[in-house]
């Protein structure tokens, strides 16, 4: 382990149970963008992401689109340093066929070292990890060694038209 990262890793270790609870809360939101019945869940999920990024210490904006909101956040306190862009999505695929799940897809279950739920790997788990890494670093050090930007979309599973138009 790099000596420079011990403080941040120690914070993550101390806070990991809380992080896990927050991740499980995130995974419980059935943000299925392909199903119009879940439109409110998709919006609620975008609001969850906004709050996570704001709590982490970033400037956050929810960008309305013709579809689901884009969430944009940034921290620009490392003047003259590079910028890292984190992309992710908070929408998920439907859980069908439901009978193939050993546990409810939107009720996270821990099996050994695995966290099983719809979205735990694609992509809520990864994007949450990035958010928490930035949050822990800012909380421990008050700054980052680089600038960061996040863009998370709620339409990746349906083609990402809104992000495509926004980026253009």
C-alpha cells in the first residue's frame, strides 16, 4: 500500500459499513428505464445520485432532458492539474425472468463476499465506488490531486439518446 493513500484507505475501512448500507439503498431503487411503470423510480434514483455527489463535496446539477435526467457534478480545486471524467448510469435492466433470481432482484443480498442485486455491477456499484472514493479523499484531505467531473445518465439501458444530444 502506498503510504500516501493510507489515510484515505483507513477512512474507507472505518466507513465501509455505512457505504454498504447506502449502496444497498441505491440498489433497492428499481430504476428500470425500459419500463414506463418505473419512471418515478428512475427519477428518484437520479435524486439519490445528486445527493450522494453533493454530500461528497462536489458541485452538482441535475440536467432535465426529454427523457431521464442527467446528473453532472464537478470539483475543480486542483488548478493546473488534469481532469478525470467519471461516466456511469443509474438505470438498470429489467429483472426478467424473475424466476431465475434466487432472491428478490431489488433487495440486495450478501452471499459470501458478493453483493447480489440488479445493478450491483452494471452500473450502480461501479459509479457508487467512484463517488465514495472521491468523497473519502475530500473528507480526509480536503482536496483532490486532480479535478473531477461526473456524468451519470438514466438512459444507458435504452440507448442513451439524451446524453448523446447533451454532449453534442
